[in-house]
C-alpha cells in the first residue's frame, strides 16, 4: 500500500487482490498527489506521493468521506477471497481497504488487532510483517519504516503544519527587513544599528490549543539571537515535544530552545524570579498573564534589565450585525457558527457574543438553530465531525456551570440551541446558543473558552447604544467582526469600535488570522498587542545598540563658530 522510503511515502505493488473499489481509492491518492505537484517516480519504479506529511495531511483525508470504518486506525479495508466472493462483499458494504499510519513499533499491534477481527493488512512484498497475512516479528525491521493512515489532527490543528511553516518563513523575511533598517550616515561617518539579543533569556509559555503558536513563541525570540526556556501547556506536551524533535532534526543547536514541561506556578515562579530574565513571550489566559506581570513587578529590582513582557491573552470576541445585512443572513449565520463553535470555541479569537437588530433576528434565529442542530460532534479523527470534546475536566465543569446559569437565568437568559453535556466518553459539550436580554450579562462579558455563544437583540433604533454596549461590555479587545452593506454604517462601526478589537473583520468571522496577512493581537485585557506574525513582534526581542564610527575625528576643542 503506502510505505515510507528515502524518497518519500511510496505507493507499492500489493498484488492482484486489489479490487476496483480499492484501486479507485489509490487512484484518488495519486490524483491528489498530482494536483499538489508531489507525484514522482522513484529510481526503482515505484510511484511517490510526496512526504509523509503530504500524504497524511492532504491526501488521505480526501478519502475519509467515502471510506469509513469503526476503528480510528482504519480508513479502508481489504480482504482475501475469490473475485466473486469479494464482489459480493463489496456490494454488501463489508469490504474496505486498510491503510494505517503508525510508527513501526506499533504496526504489529494494530496488525494483530485487525487479524483478530479477520481483517487483512496489505503490505509490500518482503515487508517484515508479511504480505496479506498474520504479522511476524519485527527484529530486522528498519526504524524508519512507516505505514500511513489519515492524519490524527483535529479541526484546529488541520492547518498547524502550514501555519508553522508560515511563521518560520515570514519571521525570517521580517527579520531580514528589520536588520536592513539602518540609520543615515553623514559625510565622514558610518552609523549602524546592532540588533543585539536581550540581555537575558526569554521565557516562552504556550497554550494547549495551537501547536503552531507554541512553536512561534519559542522560535521568534530565538531568531533574534535569544536563548529560550520553553514551557508548553501540560495538556499539549506531546505535540510540542514533536516540534522540538523537528527543530533538532532541522539543525537547531542544543541549548538555544530548552523545553521544560510542568505545572505553571511550580516552574514559572522561580523562572520569573531569576535575575537573568530578559523577557516573557506568552499566550494563554488573562489571569495567568496578569499574575506573571505582578511577579515581575515584585522582582523588578532583581533583574539585570527590565524584562520585555509580550502577551496575547483572552478574548470576548464579538460579531455585530446592522440592519443593512438583511440580504447576508446566510453569511452572518455561518460566521457565527464557524466563529463560535470551531474547535469547541477554544480559541482566544472565537466569537462568543453577538449583537443583532430586532428586524433580522427572527430569520437569523431559525437559521442558527438549524445550522447548530446539524453540527456533528465526536472523535476528531473522523473528519466529518465539526467538533470534538473540550480539553479537560476543568474546562468541562466550567462550561457546564455557565450553561446551568443560562438554564436558570429567568427572564435574562434562554438557551435556544444545545445546552447538553456528556462526560461518559469524553468532555463533550454541545454547541450552545444563549439569548440574553441584559447587554451586561455575564455570558456577554466573561470569557468562557467553550462552545457557548451569547446573543443580544437590540432595537434597530438603538444602533448607537448597542455599539457603545459592545465597546464597553467586556474588558477584552482581541477580535471582532461587523456585518453591514452600507459603507457609511461600516465606517461608523469602525470608528466607534476602533479600540474594541485588535483584529477587526468586515463581513467575515472574527477567527482565522493568517500569518503575514492579518497580524494577530489585541489590547485591553487581551494582551500587549505585539502582533504575532509581523515584524512588530520581532522588534520586542532585540535590544539595539547604536554604533557611530568617525573617519575624520576632530583635533581641536573649540567649535568653528567659536573662532575669533
């Protein structure tokens, strides 16, 4: 089937037992590789589909909608038997083709499980597991060998590799631009800016929800010459370990970025008390960052320099609709559902408060309820699922408390969709829509970081008052979106909400900032607004030194105007 080789993930000959429907699946992989420009032929005559990442991230998920199996490791299945028997099993929906993606150390276990269920594991001739048969010992197997399956990523991580690559490429580009910024030199002098690293190490603290952001938190300061102590989230230590492995394989010298997983206060407090602290690069919750800032203030006399504090924290991100968006209700509803419920709302940019005029609400309400009811939730390895579980029990309990508050909110709150929770097989929370009558309600003011969206319906005649409520209703100012058709109205909304969001979207959802296109960050309680994915962030990690060289230094004390 597919096996990793020096030239990439190679499509191999698996014999005449492949049926037409199996060949159709493999042909789809080949077509996909050709579309991506990854299709090549190896010297041995095998067809290469590109790298393992290309196959697992881009090609195999294309098959997921057509070939499904009850085991998350299995995308397709192939069984032995006569042509007539196999065709009958295909017609009966029993036959698939097995393609798995696990390190060789685990392939034997997966193969054994498939064998026990009378499923066959197709492998190339000479493979240590045998060919269409019972698995055998792996003593002589090469550690580099892989068998490939669909990527194990969830909705928020589907573009993690792409975004990580963007951070690397754009940051190098921005660093080149920064280093090229040099002062003017007068005649007979040469002026320079020496972009030194900070006089101390940078403490990079990463969240659980975005692997690419975690990588950038450590890479950006290191790119400007800083040594980094990198603390990933305890609920995302494994993915960040793989990031470190990739960086090491790419040639990152030892000791430049030093990963130290563990409990936040246990690690953070002594780190922040170190006199060698040069800076903090943080993404996470507002209370955590405020606590770190407080500790830095308490230790300010200990430091060799004033630490640079760069933080992107919480958000209570809004979507504000004007009556002129009456013809864009499908787009508005899609923005609310995507912006509010993607990745279970576990994004600092997630839409969690919505302001809608009375004239639009009846039609918008029904569309939202229909869309939310159709959202699939479950195992994230099944790409048909739009949502998975929230990150842990703490998040589940916190979210449940807000839902219960809305459920018993009396005249101030009503659950319009969702509201169910299930902890039997994971921390699952159905996407929940809550209508509130008080623009200062806690659901519109406090960050929940979960699939809970609050809606406030305002009278059309009170448009200005609703704008003010949006501006002052929450302490955060990270992202926000407005929907309107009238340019004058859009300009007014941009003006009134100028300081309400660091990333402002017009007729779009307030999530999904792209590196190099929408530099990301906000102010107020949302952070220092140092714009990750731009040169503005890199500036914080350098301590420039000005150098002047005089080629013709003066030799007399009096200045020319002092001559007699």
